[in-house]
C-alpha cells in the first residue's frame, strides 16, 4: 500500500476550487455577477486579501473579469470558442486565449516590424540560435520546445531594443504557456511552426520590415486556427 504525501491547500486555492465547481455545475453562468467582495469574504470566512488573490488567479486564467466600479463577473464566451455547457471551464479559458492571441496579432506584428528595422548583427545571431534549438533532430520534451519557442519570440522583442516590448512578450508567453505546450503535440505542427519562424527570421535578417510583418501575422493567425480546433 502506497500513501501519497498530503500537501496543504492555501485558502485562496479553496476559493478557486469552489468557484470553478459552481461554474462546472452551471450554478454560475457566463455573464453572472459575483457577490460583493465583503459579502463573499464573510460567507467563506476568509480575509479579503485571500479572496483577492483567488480573483487574481481566476482573472489570469480568463474565468472572471472585473469592471471598474461594477464588480466581478464570469466572463462571456466568444462566438469562436467552445460553447459547451458540459465543459464550460474549457470554453471560458479558450475564449481568454483567443483574446490574448488577438492582442498579439496587434503588438507582436509591430515588434517584428521594428526588429527588422533595428536588429544588429548580435540580435540576428541570438534569434538564429533560438531558431536552431527548435530544429534539433533529437526529440525534445514539450516544456523544452516551449522554452525554445519563448527564446525565439523574446529574441525578436529584444531586437526591437525596446524593453517594454520584451516585458509585454514575457507576460503573454507565460499566460499562453499551457496552450503552446498543447499545440506542440499536434502531429506536423512542429515542422510547420519551424517554417513559420524561419520566414520571420529571414525577413528580420534581411531588414525587410514588410516581410517581417507578413510573416509574423501569418504565424499568429496559424496559431489562432490551431487553438480554435483544439
């Protein structure tokens, strides 16, 4: 007989679990407003700080959203996300992912354009090194594939010589980490993604900002298509 180690559950994690159960059981639906913070804290017998930490995690996962002065709501589901009440959590998370990708299609395309204009020889070498890691013949674990993908996109942001772009990319890539790991598992996706990345790299190396924009947009739209089909 084997016993598993018991790990302590933090208060905010219990709150997250309760809210997710209510969503799964259809007791909380997309668009529903959550009770006021003070009321929820009293009902759950926890501090408002613990409750706010739970809200922070749920917002980062795209399950709830805050409206200034209007409270917190279960997020609505986008039309091109799943609309399956049996798996409402997946639907809400996918809806959030699609919004993140929509944002990337705006700012990362601009990052690629600026990188093509400003990239120095050292920047191009760093981008190429990250690209080559993704094309290693030995089979990489999913987390290592994601790590090399992160290095590639951050190298492009670094080539823009704008630290704000780098920080924006770090945040978005982190929020999309699980999704990116899933897409790597799709047969044929690794090779297709490598080709998309290579087109972006070539455009930046040639300092062709127009081609860089086109290649990055094509790559991001390809990701969106894959996510919708997952």
